[in-house]
C-alpha cells in the first residue's frame, strides 16, 4: 500500500579505503527505511558520487560532484581509516571539501574514524599524517566517533542514526507538516451504454489499447484483447456494437487511427475512465 513520505538525501563521504563501511551505511539506511519509513513518513536515500553523478565538462571533478551530489544532500556521513583522499584546489582532499562545505550550511553531519589495525608498510604515511591533522581539527568543532571493527561500526552507526532522526529538528514534526493530500481526480464517470463500458474496459486491457473494426464477406468483427464482440452475423447485434464504438469515439475515449474506420485506440482519458469501470 502506498504512502506519502518526505525523502532526505544522505551523502556518504569517504576516501577509497573504506568501501566496506560505505556498504554498511547503505545497508543500515535500507534497514531503517524498511522498519520506520511508513510510521515516520521519512525515506532516507543514500547518495554518493559513484552512483549519483554523471559525466560533465566545464569544471573540476570535485566541483561537478559538489553541484550534482553534495548540493542535493540533506545529511552527511563521513568515514575515514588510513587515507584522507585526493587533494582539490582548495582542500586537503575531496572528502574533506565535501564535509566542510556541508557543515557550513548548518545541515547535520556524522563523522567516524576507524581504529582498526593496519600494516603500516601498506599505507601512505603522508595520508596518515594529513588525516591525523584533520581529525585533530575536528576535536574542537564537534563530536566524532571511533570504531574498531566493521561490526562495531554497524552497531554504532545504526544507534546514532536512530538518535539523529529522533532528535534533530530537520527530521522532527514530519507527520504534522502540511503534506498536500493526493489531488482527487475531477474526472467523472460518464454515462455509457453497457456495450460501450464492456468494450472500453476490454480495450484498456489490450497490450496495444487497440480495437479493430473489420467488415468482411461473412459479416463484421469488433475485436480487442483477443476477443470478438460480434459472435454472429445478425445485423441488429452488429449495429449495437458499432454504436458503442461511435459512442466511445464521440466522448473522446477512443481515437480513430485507421483511414477507413477500422482501427481505434484508447485515449488517455479512455484509460482513466476504463479504470473507473466495474463490470
């Protein structure tokens, strides 16, 4: 059953050495949606440069990512381990640029730093030092979280996500916001003959929405969705179904496509009316 919700874009900002954490963040968000989205009228949409950016010329890669992804972000989750990322024109890395620009807008952000063990001969020591400097700068500007395993990260992130969604003003009072109700259709079911109703309903079920009106030596056929509505050559019966065709065409529920009145197609209005018909 459908329901109305407000969608919040959650950007995942991180260098390339925390791919597992990026997957965990998405999994936790999808789990939260499955359990809470209908009751809270909130849907969280994980976004990132790898899934929500497209090729574009006219700026640096980071500028394009900022425009296409970061600017659409409502909430940011940043994760680091041993790398800080690739430098940009103004920041020590693209990830740091995304975080700093996002924080400057006043939108919520959660930062995590991994303390998982790593073989030092496999890491870039310059990256490690720059990451330490950034982490140090964060200490005086807010609260971040450390974790020592992927399991620890998943548990902490899920708990923190719950707290953020329950406490931050951005996510409060969604149910009381004035969400416009679905616009009721002003289309009314017109008066139609029984034959016209049956013909339109069947035609709306045809894969191509077509009705064929074929005259031949043995009589006349009116066919749609694999069904012939004129089973005999009785002229009275033929006239009744031809009148139904004329009725539907006159009321703009069918569009005549053939040059000799042999092909009709259900119109947009016709489909809407057909959906209202109960036989």
